C-alpha cells in the first residue's frame, strides 16, 4: 500500500510544473481551439493541428499561445487533442522574451486524484478506524520520504545510513500508532528495525 501511495504521489508531482533545462519548463495548459489541416499526398499525408492554448501553471499562467501539433502515421505516438483537453506542454523562453510551446502529453492529474480518492475510500471502508490510522501513517511515511529522506540524499549524506534511520523512524511511528504497545507489535517493530540495520550493515561491508 505504501508503494502504491508513493507511486500515485510521484505521478501527481510529475503533473506539476517542473524545470526541464535552462529556459525550458513543463507546464499545464488547456486547449481553447483546434483547427486540423492535411498536408502531403498519398502515403506521405500528415495532419497538422493548429492549437490555441492557455497556460495554466507557472510564471506564464493565463498567457494564450498558438502552437502546431503534428500527427504522424504512427498513431500510437500521436497526442491528438480536442477543445477543452488539458495537456502538458514544453514551454521554452526565448532570448527576445517570446515563448514557444510544444504539446508533449495529456494532463492526467484529475484521474490520478480520483484514483487516490478511491484508494483512500476503500481502505476506510474495509478498515474503519484501523483503516483511518493506516491512511494517516501512509501519508506520514510519504511526507518523511519527500521532506526528510530525499532532501538528505540530495545533500550528499550517506544513503545507507540515512535510509536505515528513516526506515527505523517510520517503523516505530507506524507500528506504535496502529498496534499500540501490544507484544506482537513490539516484536514486529524490533524485527523490522533489526532487519534494516542488518541489511544496512551488510551493505557497508567492503
């Protein structure tokens, strides 16, 4: 369940604006209008979509732009858009201050939010109070991973040591919150912590 929740939140993070390169960003946009035209003859026919977009995120939010979306004969790789679609665009800031925009994918954050909501609802329905506790610990786990674990790794700290410490903290919080101070919970907690330290120690061996 933790893995599923982490994957969902990573997907949501991917839906948000992010820097690709110097002067290039991935932003969300909405399709305002589409005009499709055909170019070429015979086997070399290609459809070109002239797309009006409104940027929905980042420093250019609210800006309306035009772009061309080429539709190749390999339909599996096409991103054919319609009016009202929400998409992810590659936004490039030019030296003269203008911007160029290219459609790179559909925006799926709405579907992911729905999937996350159904996931939480299912756990609450099956587990009731225990399910509620599970949801809290899952979100706390994800918070610790994103706000503590990953930042420390990016700063260059020992990855094995940091992972052991974070795993130990998560284990203690999770088991105490869900199982309390029952003997089975304490035994499970001790086993997990010892296992993490044993594996981490083994990885540190030359």
